[in-house]
C-alpha cells in the first residue's frame, strides 16, 4: 500500500529529535509529614539577596533562568509608571495584582479604564471566573460568568491599555512583543533584574513572559521595597508603596501574600503560578522561592523559613508569620501531621 502522507511528514520523522530542555538542579526544601512518616517532599530553589542586590546565599539553582509568572507584575507596573501612569495607590496596587476577583477588584479595574476614557472591551487578557473561592461562589450565585474583568490579571491589563492612551500608542495588540509597551517592559525587566532575559514565552493571561534568574527577581524586589521605604519619588517607590499600603488589592482577603504584607510593614510580596514567591524588605534585602513541581502549598512555608534565615523578626517562631510557616495535615478531621520547610536546607534561622 502506498502511503498518502505528505513528503514533509516523512522528512520530519527522519530528522533527529530536538534536545530536551536541561533540567534545573533543585534541592529538598519542604516535607509533608503524616503520622511519623514523610509523605511528600517538595524540591525547589531559593535565593536571598542583600541590600545591594548581591546573592547572600541560595539553594538549588538560584542563577538559572526560570519563568516568574505573575511575580513579574510589580516589575511590569514599574514600567507602566515610567511610561507616565499615575494612579491612586489602591489602583496602582491593583495594576501589580493577581487579585481574587472581589467587588473592589472588579470596580478598581473599571476605574482604571474609565479614568483614561476606556471600557472593558479594550482588554486583551483571557476570560475567567474570580480566582478567590468565596468571590467565585458569590459571583456564580449572582448569575455571573467568566469575563476579562473577573480574571485575576485584569488590573494589570487595564493599566497597560491606559499607558497606551497616555503615549498615543495603539491599544489594539498591546500584548504583541514588538508593541512599544512591551518593548518598554522588556527594558525595565532587564534594568531591575540586572540581566537580559534568557528567552521569552507567553504567560497565562497573554502577556510576554521572560526567563530570568531567581537572583535577578529577588534583586528587583529588594530595589522596589527599598525605594518605597526611603521615601523616593521614583517609579519603583510608587509601586512598592502602593503594594505595601494596599495588600488586599494585590491579592485579597484570606490570601497569604496579603497576610504577609499586613504582618511585615514595608514588605513587597507577590506570588506566581507554578510555586513562585518573591518578598522584598524595606532594607533592600529579598528572598525568592521556586517550587520545582509547581505546587502551591509549599511556597509560603519555604519563603517564611528563608525570611527567618535573614533574621526577619516577624518570621521567628511564634511571630506574626507563624501561621504561614506550616500547614496542618488532617486525618479524619483532626491534625495528624504537618507541612513544613526543612531546617537543614537553608542557613539557620537568625536570632
């Protein structure tokens, strides 16, 4: 029987397979213990930087490229302010948010748009239901459906469209990598991280997404938080101040990054899908976490343990961040174990 497949299919099948991407080197950072046994192990990478952005210590592959996902949003927000965006603090915090989709978040997104003569038809992010469980249930019960304003990145997209208006750039196609807005964001990411991205892809909401190192991301967060603490008038300070003053706009009620920023005055914290967490401190130090399996549950316990190693008082045992440092493991409705960071994976907690 003669095959009817195109000749190109034969040639591609005969071609050597593309090399698989290199696997990053991760180390055990957290365990889930049930009873007396280790039930699960989370591997990952941690980076801690000093007040000047240099690596203090790390575990795993802190200098290897990775995708920061939504932890990139504060850097994107800095680029927007550099391009002329001026918003009340609560709305600028929303521009850096992965919000829960509550009423304040939805109304804030629409306010950003209306302040610049726009409406939600200009948004190019994906549609979704509210990210927060309670917010989603309330929205569905009220007859709501998936749309762009509910989607957790809508504040960022509204701010991106606003910047296009301010600079006479086309709003259509503002997510295209060659658009002036995205070129500005790429330059800002390189500036704040101190490195050129190793590559680019597309994030879940449709924005261009660079591959940078965890060290570079920590450096950027430290710079943003320190600028805000110093009372500077630069774009980094504006974003850091907005986030630390309005943590509920950055995430939402019951979200761990909101709780962390409430507990640590002046901290700038943001999570990202696939197990990413960044925290910048007012003195310019910062920590970054990437959980290798992308699981979310170990992200904050590892981050709190890293902050304890930096000597942050709130991260000490019994401190305000203690509730974020572990998670109970339940059996039959009662606690039978714990999810916790490994003490020997990072430097000792400073006293």
